[in-house]
């Protein structure tokens, strides 16, 4: 007898444990290796599931028995764990929201989400009827393919902290409506089944009644007992009890809705909403997150097992055409609805590509439709394959969407920029390159001293926010000679570079110096070595971050130790000049003037006798220094 068969006879659940071990190896070893190759975590689980699943290496297990130890041919046990991952994901999403925020999203949920499902399903159903599909089959397939993947999309958005963005809220609103639509969709399968038409109306009312009761019980009981429950558990100062209470609420709420015919994820989501307003929100998030991550990995692994490459090779034109057509159609529908609702093209691009692929509920609906005879086994299998391959493309589509988002945001801000170029009547004395934290502070200081200036940055979002505050910030790449000319480089007295990437700084210095050999260039530098390099490129003054941080710490420490502020500032300036001379000498430019710019008040303050410095002046000294 084969060793695997012996093990299965002796331990009936050995196969389940072996499958779980394979997933753990995937999470601990294979996915990290793929991440080093810049492969998305979700895509890593999907690809590994496809490789080790029944359509991958598992298909050769009957010929090579040793493959049984490293492949998964039964997804029932893993499917349950994967479903728990989706439950915990929606529970955490509920914690991030609240009923107040959900009420404000109602227009997006029921308006945008409802229209997306209706229009997408109508177009898909009409196309299937043109192909002479059975009416009941076309209806079920169209509705199931109109839904998107809550698990993968929400994981992508939450993992990158994008749920709170404009596109994130719109995407989640549509997904939430789709989750709510699953309940009537599952009921619809039983209604259109060949032998179920007589009791359709009564079954529909019964199911909706059960669903309403379940949701009402969760809301009523949860609002009364959840806060006292967690206060009691927290007072015990026992982390294990806190974990148990969290699991009880998440899974218990999911089971309550599942008993009423709803998805477990919806019940967990409602429970998360109830806990979102409590003081235990962050502690619960920290407790659930490790479970959620691993169990979601199981879910993605199971979805990967559904990637049947055999079917793809048998009929590649049909499968690829269906996947591409489905994504394009749904993306167009979402894009049209979002644009009509007033969303920017950048948000439209991001959301439409995320919602274009199919979702995990297609597997559930297709399986139920096969059971009731609405779909043939072959047709149901094709639906699952199309859904699986489209879901596998979500990480790549998200990456494409974010690239389009950046480009479209840049184009939109360019329109704003071109409409409001610098006033030619007010010639800027200084040009600031970069509007991050450093550039913003430099701009504020220049404004405070009444120095006309302009700022440029390549981040469209930063530029648009600054323009809304009527600040002199314009979009553009400072390596462009045309942009430098339009910013007034011909008459500017100084160019201040505040970028934080050494290679970008070098390019900008070269462009500015080529255009204006005589202009003062003051540049941020990463460290002393980078400062020496910048002096060689021709900057007037380089400010190394590491040295300046050391000087400011020294100044604060000396003032804090009650050393008079005058000698402190003088010594700091002396030390700064020593560093500058050393860097200039190392760069081979000794003897050249560095034209260090210092406020007049600082020089006067530095020359004050120690006896004239009061305690108040001592504390104010750091604000008037040349730092």
C-alpha cells in the first residue's frame, strides 16, 4: 500500500493537516521569496495555489505519488479557513468605519453601487442571450459576473492605507452594495431552478424576514452588551481572554447572519461597525490583524487552486476573450457612473480597474446553480475559471491604475498650472525646487521676509493642495529648461533645492548651472560625501542633513545647559564654517567664496556680550539662528 494511503487510513484528517502545512510553507517561505522579486503578496498566494493545486502539479500526483505530499487536491478544509479570513477582513473594515460615516456614504452605496450591478448585469445578460444561452442561466451568470472581489480589493486598499481616499471610499461603497446583493442573488438561484417556481414568493419573503431578524438582533444585542463585555475582559488584564472575546464577536456575528442566509462577512462587518465607536477599537485591530493576514492568504491560495490552466489551454480564445471583455465592460460602466457623479479621472481610473475583475461570490453562486440544475457542470466550471483568472489580474490592474492615477493627476494639475503662471510683473528673487516638508518651510521663511519667490514640484496632489491655499507653487520638473525659463531663472538671484533624492538633486544642479552659471545655488545634501560632490558640481552652498542635525542638537543642548546664547550661536557658526571649509577643500574648490547667507539679526546677536544675554533671549536663540 502507498505510504500516503496508509497515512490517510491511520489518520482520517491527515490530509487536512498536510494541506494546512503546505499553506504555512507558502506563507513562510515561498511568498517572501516572491516578494523579493517584487511579486505582490496576494499574487504570490494565487500563483502558489495554482501551481500546487489540482490543475497544477496535483494533476500529476496519480503518476508520481510523492507529489501528494506537496500538492493540495481537496480545498474543503482550506475553504473554511479562507472564509474566516474574509470574515476577519470585513470585521476590520467595519472597525475602520462607523455608522455615521456609513450614513454619509449611502448615496455611493445604493446609488453608485446599485447602478453598477444593474447596468453591468444587464449588458452581460443581453450578450449571453444573443449567444442563445438559456434565460435563467444567462440571468444567474450575468449577476454573478457583475460582482467584484471584496476580499482582494479591500485587502489591496487597506494594505496600502487607501480606504480613506476618495477612490477608496467609492470602491468600497460599490463593494458593500455587491455584498448586500449576494443574498437576493442566492435566493434568485432557487427561484429560477426548474422545480422551485411554486413556492418562490413565500421563500423570498421568508429569507428576507430571516435576514432582517438576524441583522436586527446583531444591532440590538451588540449595542447593549459589546462595550460592557470588552470592559469586563479588559479589566481582567488577560490578553488571551481579550483575543477570545474578539474572536467570539467576529465569528459569532458571522454565524448569526449565515444562519439567516446572509454571508458571514456581512455579520462580521456589522459587528465591526458597532465596535468602531468604542475605546477598544485599536486594541481589537491589533488582536485580529495577524489572524486576518494568514487566513486571507489561505483564501487567496484556494482561489489560486481554481486557476485551471488545462481549460485555458483547451480553449484560450474563449477564456481570454471572456476575461478581457468582462474587465473592460465593467471598467467602462464604473468609469461612466463615477464621472457622472463628479469624480476626477484619476479616481475613476483607479476604481474602475479594481472593480473590473470578477469576485469570490461567483464561485458560491456557480456551485449553487449547478446543484439546483440552473447551470450545467461544464458551464458552471467555465464561470469559475473566468472568475478565477480575472481575480488573479487584480494586483496587476491595481498597479496599472495607480500609474494612470499619477499621470492623470499630473495632467489635471498641469491645466491648473498653465492657467495661473507666475505673475510677470512680480519677478521672483528665488526659485525653490521641491515642496516637501523642507521646501514648504523654506517657502514660509522667504514669505515671512518678504522675498518674492516661486516653488515647483512634480507631485500633482501637493501642487493642487498648495494652489488651493493660494501659495506660489507650480507643477513641473525642474530638469526642464523650458520650465526654468517660465519660472524666471533668467533674473532669479538664487535657486534653493530641497529635494531628498541625491540623483535628482545632481540633475537639477546641472540643469540650473547650465542655464545660469552665475546664480546662487543652495542645495540640500544627504551627507558630507554628497555635499562634497555637490560642491564639485558647482553649488554655492550645500547643507548636509547629518551635519546640520548635529549642529542643531549641539545648540539646543548648550542653551539647555544655560550657556549664554551669544557664545553658543557664535560657536555654532564657527563650527559650521569649519565644516564648510573642509568640504570645499575636499571638493577641490578651496578659496572660492561660498556666500553663506545669514540674517543680519543673527550676526548682531552672535556679537552680543554674554552679560547682555537674558534667560528669555537664551530660550529664543534657536529661533533666530541660521539653522
